[in-house]
């Protein structure tokens, strides 16, 4: 899905600003034709922290705004695009329903050419944010009074971050020509010093030809094609890598009778990524991922797009010596991905499939949603050189049903012994789907099951989350690290190939100190991260270490989440370093011999 742009053939405006919101707790309203009054709400931003009494509101809310069509747009095709609405959106324009979309964190657009007026357009969005077992990610699993499991918490989600909701990324209005380029797929290969850029285009024009041109680093390659594909060869190409995030601008033009009728430009990077035995190779050279899991999370805006925060987080990651992150636990904003291309970060791009379980109710729905998210994520992010891997799930509960039955309350009937088989079947299909959509990037699945994780059979890179010395071996870092070191070797024997420890960390209250180190103190985090990293560095097949988390973040309230926060950040929620940030900075900069930034 192409990001809208303004050029000689296309235009875009942003409908961000102050909209109106009307909460509908009984879910009984019919406000597609609009409502009177309501409260003022900023778009994009979650509603939870904007309005005093709506932090814990997880129901239906209606948004509305008005707009006029910009001068000169008539005659073009006109679309409205939502970059992310969490969770379920139904959209009306001038009283008519124009479509709906399930799932936060991924964009969707509707063609409104035949419905949009020159003036006084009323755009209404119904957002249903309720948490339910048959949604992805799931929620309300412990709904039965008294039921509880580890993270049993309020609000009741199957994941450990606050389920912020609303219109969280920009809403855009844009045009394309009547006959237009609708998709571009770029794949790059390397031959010695040269780069090959293969482009595949989807368009809606009859009898059209395509012109491709590539600019940057001295290159001015062009190619014409009467089919939907083309290849450009760049002699002595400047390849993309974290050290040198070289980008070229690819321009695709659609021509009819010699006239350019549409054009679309995108920044691309020439690079390859592959798994070779136990190694992960970028441009044929082994790479090691140093970085974090993170969250889109900040006071007041919740999960709302905040460009300054994106810049700040990249500053922090560069300062500390990171070269990588995982989009835990949902695809991040398109702006975050665009900057990663420019700044040279290697991203594991993850779908919103966090905390999945494989029992009734809702198994079939969740499966279908997971596939939808894989399609939408790959469609959105396939052209980013920074995206080097797809993650199809985080910590699915793939263990035997007996073991998990108690976790999910007595509310739901467990499908007889179907859980593990259902999980295996689901991930077999999802991995096949991801590979068919993008054969060029390795796949991973992030598990907490360890060597019993059967779904790892379907992926190329083994990703494990572990907190030994924290949730178990509490207070005993040495014991935790020793056990983990052994476990990693066992996992590697069962599942050879590159291994990433995708999460490890400790909750750390800034300013809390203890010598000798004690849980929750800054010293404990320093010691824990140091020992983990030292241990991993002895194992050549460990190609990645992602600390949990870059920053402290908001989550549901529960006994293990003081004040409703997860304190595993090496930076605080307002982006100040804890002691561990300085230690990790020393280790990582030494390791990469990079200049201290
Ligand atoms: C995990 C989850 C992550 C949690 C983390 C924790 O394994 O993947 O979402 O926040 O543990 O802090 O417990």
C-alpha cells in the first residue's frame, strides 16, 4: 500500500486537528449522519489520557470532522486514508457508510470520488475498542470474577501494554489520477559491486508503458517497459547498511501515448538479507542486531503519532549504540519506518499477533485476522530496506491445552487437545502466506515456550524472550544466566540457525539503589544486562540481543505493574537514561567500535 504523496500528479492533505467525539457506552447510537456537540478530541492521539474520565473506557466512540475539497481536486480519484484506528473502525461520509476495518496499527483507505462534495463534507468514524477473546490481540480472557493469571490485570488484555484506543495516526485525504499506479514492489540484489533493482508495478491504465528512473549517489539510471516490471542496474552501487544507510530515489512514471499520466517516487536501499547456517547476512556480511523492544507510548498522546518522539527515540538508540529494534508488538507508524531507512536501523517488523491462544472461542476469527495482518503489514512495509525480517507473532500460547486451561479462566470450553495442533496448523499456514508474499526476507516467531516451541519449525530465525534472574531465579542473576546459557544451547540443538534473544530485562525504579544489587534497583538492571550480554557474546549463533525495553511504558494495572507501568526501560518514560543506559552504551560502542555518538 503506497503512502500518499504530493507531486505533479498527486495531492495529499492531512485532516489532523481537533475533531469531536461522542462516547456510546451502550453501543446503541446510530450517528453515521453525525451527532450534535460531543467533546473535543485531538486526532491523532489515543483518547484515554486526553479526557479525564476516559482513561479506562474501552467501548464505542464516534468521531466526526468536516472538510471541504481542496481547489483543483475534481476530476481526480479521491481517497480517505486512516493510518491507524484501534480497534475496529466503521466510516461514513455524508451519511453513507463507506467501509470498515478491523485491527489497529495498519492503514486502510476508501475511494470517495463519487461521494465527496465540494464543501461541507461530514466524515464520521465509529471506533469500537472493546477487548474480546476473538480479536487480535485478544482481551477479556479472565472476565470471570476471581479468575486470574500472572498478568491478570485491569484492563484485561492478553498483552502487557495499555490498550490505548482511538484514531492514533493521521487521517489523510489524497488524490490519484483516474488511471493510476496502485502498487510498487521493489526487490534488490547484488552482483559484485553492482546493484540490481527489480520493480513490479500494479496500475489501472490501459495501453500504458512505464518509465523507471533512479537518482542518487551519482546514478541516473532509467529504463522503460511495456510490461509491469523493469530492472535497473546500478554500477558501483552505494549499498544500504546501518553504517551507510544509502538511499536512492526511485521514480515510477506511467505513460499513455507518450504523456506522463501518473508518477510516484520512493526512497529505496540496495541491500540483501539472508540466513546462512547460523549467520544472518546483510549484503553477504554477518550482522549482529543490537537493540530493543519498544512501544509507541507517551504521556497524554498514548499511542498517538508524535514526530518529535520518533526523532528522540532514534537519538537515544544511536547514543546508546543500537542498530536494530523489533516493532513490539504491532507495526509502528510509517514515519518510524521511513526514518529507519534514512538512519540505518535494522527492523524486525512484527504483526499485532501478541498473546494469541488457540482455544475456543474465536479460534477461526483470530486465524483469519492474523493472516489479514500479515498481508497488510507486508503490503505496507515491503519496500523498506530497514525491514530485514518479519515476525508473525509474539509469545503465542502454543503449549498443551491442559497446561494452559487454568490460565484462560473457566469461562471458555477448551477444544479437546486441539490447542497445540491448532497452533502448529495456524503458524504453518501463516508462515507459508508470509513467504508467498515476500520470499526475500527471513521469517521469525518470538516465543517464550523454549525448546518445546513447535511453531519454530516454520521460521528461519529463532527468537526467544527470557527473564531468568527476574520472573524466575528472582534476585539471583548468576543462577538465571547460567540456566539461560544452557537453555539457549538446548534450543539451538533442536532448532539450528541464527538465534536472537528478543527480550530480556528487569523492572527498574529510577533513583532506587542497592549495593549489593537488589531487584528493582538500578544496580540490578546494570548487572543483569551486563551478564546477559556477556553470556550471549560467547555464542556465535546468537545474532541478536534486544533489551526489553527502550523506555518505561504504560500498561494495565496489576500487582506486578507498579502504578500501571512496566519499568523495564533503560530510559524512563520521559526519555532520561537510567544507570544501565550508560553501561550498555559502553558495551555496545566497544563491540561495534563505533564512534561514541
Ligand atoms: C514479555 C512480553 C512483553 C512484556 C515483558 C515483561 O515476554 O513479550 O510484552 O512486557 O515480557 O516485561 O514481562
